[in-house]
């Protein structure tokens, strides 16, 4: 694949947008980058996924550093879920070598629609305890919420569901190159009692490890273009900085609406391409 200055600039710009989405929503940015590389620039979907996974690693590093000291990242919960996620990620990287592009695009679209519907269903849901001084339990947490101006406390529910979703997220992450946050964040928010901001920050912390496990498989199969991946990573680092600031100011409802809207648009684009 020829690496030209124009192509490098295109990917750099795409990385900026992907990084902003990834840092704001805890998704890793791949839900934007993979369709752009595949649909707009004509990259094979496996190559697009490989490049995207490298940006997921960069997004995770930026967000984890940017959230330090805010107590949004739930380290105890994140490390537990990452065990299941990494196992799923390794399997997804292997599965990606066995499926056709049409099958992967169809799966991408279906995942996006399901997660978007879940986010819309929980627009008004707030996963915080009425008494902020109450115990968060073994895996829960508390943090100072910039939107409400006070301390909020939450408890983690349905841990087996969270572990199962994390395994699936790891598999889908490596298979589609989108970052497991697109599954983990909605599941943690909708059914496991974790507020969106905490779920997004914890997911962003985890997705770097997840993406690394899958990226190794693509690299070994010669599907990762280092020069283009480097351009995408630089763009993501710049976009992540902007996304962190945006996420601090935006309301939870607006973040959910943006997340759902982006996913539905991506799903439609993938379906149109598949039928075109």
C-alpha cells in the first residue's frame, strides 16, 4: 500500500476526530475511524481495524493520564473486567482472519444498532446513590461530579453480566477494531449501576490493554501499516486533548445522544456499503 503525503494528512485529520470522540465517550474512536478508512478511503476492513486498534491504545493512554486525580477511573473494577476483556480480544484477532469482509461489516452494523438503542433507552437513568456518604461496596466508587457540583457514589451491580459483556467486548474490539468501550460503557451504564462518566473513564483505561492483544495478531499477519498507524496516533493524541475538555462540560444526556447518533450513522453507512 502506497503511503503518500495526502493520504497521511487525511488519516491524521481522521485521527483528530476519532480521538475527540474516543476521549469524550470512552469508546476508543474506532467507531469513526474504521468506517472512514474502509468506506471513504477504500482500505480493506482488516487493515482499517489494525490501524484503528493502534489509535485505541493511544486514546487509552491519553484519557488515563488526563483523568488522573479525578477518581473517575475505577481501577479495581477495571482490572477485574480486563481479565475477561483481554481473553476475548485475543480470540477476536484470530477470528478476524477467518471471516469475510461482508460478514465483518454486517456484524459491525448490528453491534452499532444494538448499542445505540441501549443508550437511548437509558437517557434519563442516573446511577448514583441518594446518600453520597453511603458505602460504594467492594467494586463501586465515588467521585466529584463537575455537572452537579457535588460528590456522587455508586455501587456495581450484576457483576457476572459485566464480565460476560467484557469478554464479548474484547472479541468484538479485535474483530472490528473499534475499542471494546462501545459495548462495555452502555452495559455498565444500563444494567450494572455505573454512571456514564465513570464507565467511560474506566473503559478508556481498559481499552488500551484490550487493543494491544488484538493488534499483535494483525501485525503478525502483515495487516498493520506502521507509517499510517503513526499518523493516526498523532491525530488521536491531539483529538483526545480536546475530547477530555468537551466531556467535562457536556451533560450526561447529551453525551448519550451523541454516542447513539454516531453509532446509528455508522451502522447505516456499513449497511449501504454492504448492499452497494
